[in-house]
C-alpha cells in the first residue's frame, strides 16, 4: 500500500508534498502527483497547509472530505494511465472531449468511483469493475 493504513500518515504525506512543491524542493513522482491535485483544488490548500490535518473531519454543511476527494482524483489518474479497468481510458477521452476540461471529466468520474467503492465496502467484496465501467459509460 502506498500510504499505509494510518489516516494521519496519509494526510501528512499530502501536507509534505504540498509544502515541498511550494518551497521548490525536490519531490518524488508521487509527491508531484499529489501537489498537482492540491494545486488544482485551491479550496483545499489551506487544509493541507494547516497545522490541524484533522480539520477535514470537522467538515460542515455537506462539504466533502478533501483528502478523499483528492485521493479519488489520484486513483482515476492511475486508472486512466494504466487503462484499468480496460476501456476507462477511452471513457476518459470521451468525457474530456465532451466537457472540454480534464478536471471536469475527472469530477464526473469521481461520483462513479466513490459509489462503486462504497458498494464494495458495504458488501465486503472487491469493487465490481464492470459495473463501475458501465456507470462511467453512462456519463
């Protein structure tokens, strides 16, 4: 597992990647990916930069957890890069063309991924890749 099981460890990785990027320090390829996602979400930069990395747990008014949201972006980017499940790269290209924006295409895909992961977790089974791909194709 890339990040380990500890929530605080995961959040610290986001914070460290963002800090290094902002200070012009050398970052690993994974840190560069994380920093890119944070850069694309200015609304989360204060949380990632703050001293209280648990602030995301205090979300109010229906706000989503920024770490979950950014993590889903990273997952989709990995899926598209590896074309797993097979066909997701084509779906992404179609959505990008349709929306005219890479980030908007990812945001549409996030809902499908989150729903698929929630179903798998609630049923204690592996995510259903075919069902996930079908949801994506319906976008």
